[in-house]
């Protein structure tokens, strides 16, 4: 099965000299390879080569242009990137064949890396079965996301899809009850009937859910607010959702 999965759905690519050196120093992480731009020099590159040699990690050379393309960030790659194995990351369609998939978060339009990273950390800590991170419309899993997750991103149950709309449609087709968060939601998150399997969709703070995703929502819920507070940051709202699911599982 693994041979049929794209490298983009098996590895998290880390770029920049300090981030690459840090993952090489972390013995709990499996680094598939390091790619260095031809002509890249300096103490940082020497340290990376030495750390890779100690770990037995393959170091490849590529043109600066190819490094920029593969790293996905031409301005900040600093001439090096590493592919780190993410053992729990897989395509959503592969995960849907797993009957154990019962609780999922879907990210829709979240472009701030800090929010994505914090949600990955929280959802993993809460034991959710998956976090759908679409390739389009959501911040890519880069060093900023990894930092915000405090490294948990490497171990998070990330499910890859092309768009949030396609992901939600696929989940719904497999019987998932789709829940959206909205301040004017018909139900209270803490009392709403939420049959399993359940997929919570988190939208951007500015635009909310994209129209194609909103059309697929089965139940709109709100988080009760006091003292005139209108809403929570999306990462905070995601944390409330995750641990409400924990509470329900233990009830």
C-alpha cells in the first residue's frame, strides 16, 4: 500500500538550516533524506552533513532551483530541506477504508500556520482519529506549523485530500455526520445530538466555511459564550470541540 502513496502523503518536508539540523538531532524522528543545494556552504550546512552522517541519512545534491521547488518555499529554504517520515499521515481515501475512523476534524480555509499547528497538537492530544489537512486552501505543513505544534505534527493522524469540499463529500458518502461551528448555530455543542462517525469542520475566522462545504453540513452548533464575547480563535474553538468529543466518549 505504501508504495502507491505519493511522497507528499508520507513525508513532512522541513526546510531551512536550523529546522533541518533539529530534526536530524531528534532521534525519535525518521528522516528519509536530506537534499542540499549545489554550492550551499557554511557552518550550518557542515553541521547538517555531520548530523546526517551520524544518523546514516542519505544526503543528496540538487540544483538550487530544484531545492526551491521541492521545499515549497523559495524564499526561506536556505539551500536545504529534509523529508521526515510522518508515520500516521495518509490519504483520506485510504483512511476511509479503516472501520476504526470515527471522529475527524476537517480544516477549511485556515491559512495561519500557528492555528494549523495548534489544532494538530490539540487534536492529537485528544485522540481524534484524523485531521484532514487539504492541499488547497490550508497552510501547508511547514516549519512554522511544526513549531506551533511543538513537534507533534510529525506524529499527528493527518489525512490528506485535495480540497475541504472533496474531503467532506467523501466523508459524508461514508456515513459521517458533518458538523459545522457557527455563533448562530441551532444547537449547543455540549447538548447537541452528534451521531458517530462524526466530522467537525473548522472554517477560517474571517470567511467561515467555504460555500461548498457549508452546503454539506448536517448540524450547525455553537459554543456558548458569556460576557459579550462573540467568538473564539479557531484554534481555541478546535480545542473545545476536541475535548467535548473526549468527554462524550467517556460519558
